[in-house]
């Protein structure tokens, strides 16, 4: 058996030619493509990592399900930052080696395969589809996952990917939309996979709701798994720190498999996660940086000619290509020394994704280049 084959246009090597063009511009390339954090890891996190470098959980084998301190910190984070008490809804939790690993392994850990279908938004993070393909299951793409009539009567649907705030579009689903998705999934015995990695990066008036919100889930985590990452909120992409929370029965079973294949967070990094989850001051400072950068880019891209507005959430600006196709626009922007992502990676070849994960200095330079057209 093993992993099944997969096909995807998601290959950053396809940008190499445009990288070369952008790098030759005076002042060098400004990379607004991948979305890799550039700001410092919070001091509290660095101290926690160093302090745990020779702790028992470093030279001994760490627990797959996380230390008691980490499990408490995750539960407290849900309560304090999302208003969700995991205990009364019978939710379990497990840390993961980054959120991408959790996404890519999800269909396999749910034992999905031939004849099973996983629903996902047509425009979405490409690893949803890759993970489903690796498991040997089928992908059902729909324009709007909250339009439950587009999938709930399709035979074989076993799981539904939800991403709010969305990468790449920035869309934020309402509590009513999430409630409808959860109810429909339960009717057909499917699992809701809610990727909420940008949950604290919401730019609209209301906070981004969670699939585990008590009103959304009707007081039970049954059939719901929520994913969250510390990569963006605490600039910890290189630490590979994330977690899954939700249906305790599913998570307990997944944890057994994760232990056997060694998908375990290192001991010192678990200590760093605790610090990151508790340092809300650093998180909201970072949030403010991203909001300011996005606002600057939105204004400059509008002046350049794009039809653009502030996203409802997440860290990206999603715009229709001026030329009608993403690759021509990417080349045109590269000639100004600015590198952006092709919408083709996310299912929309006539769009661009522009990231705010660059330094303030780089953002200001990108703005200057866009305004000098």
C-alpha cells in the first residue's frame, strides 16, 4: 500500500525564473510570495526553549500527546483566546509537527481511501488535496463549502475541509455558516476538518468563529477536528508547532498512530509552545504588524491598478490578475523587483496571492515601487 501518488501545480520552483528577474532589480527582490514569517520569535519563547534544552523531556523521549503543561496551555488558550472550554464538549487534543503535517496526514489517519470523498473549497490551500490523494481517497471541490447542498447528498463524503480565515482569499465564515456545515456533516456521518490557523488574524469587526464554539457545535466536539498553528501568531514556523483539538475518540485513536510513526514534538519545543500560547502580548503585537502591512499593501496595489480591498482575515491579499492570467502579472511585478504567488497554486489561475510576511522596510519599499509605476 504505502502513500498513493499525487498531482499538484503547487511547486515553488516554478517561480525561479521570476526570482532571477526580481533579484536583478536595483535594491534586490522583495519576496511577498511564500508567506514565511520574518519577524523575531518572542523573547519568552526563546527563553523557554533554552531553559528546557537539558530538561528530562529533552534527553528522554517526550510524550506524543504533550506534557501536562502543554496540554493545559492549549486548553487555556482555547478558553482565553477563543472563548471555548474544551472539557464540557468532550474535546481531546494532540500537538502536531507543524500544521502542514497534520493537514497532509489527516485523510490517512482517518482511514480514508478508495471510494471515500473529502470535500474542500475549490480555492484553497493545496495540501488539502495532496493529503487526500496520498490516502487514495477522492477530492470533491465545491465553490462554497457552506453551501451544504453542494455536497451533503453526494455518496461517499467522509470529511469536509473548512478554512476560516482562508488562505488565500481571506474569507471568514460566520458562526451560522459553520453551524450549518457541522449539522450537515453529522447527518451523513462525516468529519468536519476546520483549519483555523489564522484564527487570531481577523480584520473584520467580529472575531473569527470556531467550529468548536459552543453554539456552532451544539455543545459537543463529536465529528469536529480543529487545527491551529503557532507559525504565524508567534513567528515559529521553523519550530514546527501546531495542534489538533476536537472529537476525543478520533484524537485518541490518531494519537496511537502518531506515536508509532514518531510524529512527536520535541521536549524543548513543547516548552517553547507553552510560552508562546501564554504570551498573548507578543501575539497581539505581531497581529498589529500584519494589519498595518496589509493596509499599506492594499492602498499601493489599488493605486497600481488592482481591484483590491482589505481581507477579512489571514495574512494575504487576493486579487484578480490585471493581465487575465497570474503568470504574466507575476513577471510584470518581478520586473519591479516584487515576487508574488500564482493563484494557480490555490485553484485560481487568474488570481494572485500577495503576502504581508515581510519586514516593515521591505513592505515600504514594495509600496514605493508600486506607486512609482
